[in-house]
C-alpha cells in the first residue's frame, strides 16, 4: 500500500481514537446523556450526577475540546449543549450495541426491572 495512504489512514484513526477515549469515561457518558435532554448549566449537571462543579467542568472541557459539546455564555453562567444531533445518536447507538453484544446489560436491565418494577427498555 502506498505509504501516503497508510499515513493518512493512521492519522484518521488517531482522530477517531480521540472521540473513543472521551467516551471511555462513565462521567462523560452521563453528561452526554443528560445533555441529550437539552442544554444545562455546569451547576445543574454537577447536581444531577452528584459530583463537584470542578470535576464536571474538567470533563466538559474534554468533551468540548473534541467538539462533542458546545457552550453558550450568559453573564456568569455557562450552558453546555450537545454540538449536534449526531452526538446524541452516537450515545444512543453505543448503548444499543452494548445491549446487543454484552449479556451483562441484559442482566442489569432485568435486575433493575425486578427491583423497581420499572419496565425493561
């Protein structure tokens, strides 16, 4: 294979790995899932996930660096939102693939349904 093509391919995959690494964190996945419901301030996000504002801010900055989220500033408040509908689809697809391929997901869902009476997804 032409060396230029190999270099290009490797460079492309390096960019994809950046997104993959950002998704490999429970807190960041939780934040993306919450933001899929609509824009939120850092304070609301921190309260929702039960972490400090500083921790949530650090994780949001990582997501912002790779353009999965965007910010809107209004006075002293910073509101975060998903950068596109595709980000929401990515998170949904990731969960769907896990449900399809990981038996643990089915076990977790059944356990939750039994313990809470909630219907399975």
